[in-house]
């Protein structure tokens, strides 16, 4: 069963940054850069899944 946090996942994301950030160790570098890269990479499986839905 989905929790409230799982239901709040924005379109275009599989694992939201706030959830992924909790799994990572403390960051010493630029967190905004890591967040940007994560969101770009995380959008790829979402796009792939929707492409499969539309294609078939």
C-alpha cells in the first residue's frame, strides 16, 4: 500500500530527490548540483515507461 509520501511523487520522477537524499551519506559538496543530476537521471526511466505505454 502506498504511503502519503509515495502518493506525492511529482510527474516525471520515479524516486523523488527528498526520498533519495535520505538514503545517501552526508554531502560535502554542492547539493544543488547533485540534486540536478539526480533529477535528470531519474526522469529517464519515467520517460521510458511512458514511451512503452504509448507505443503499445
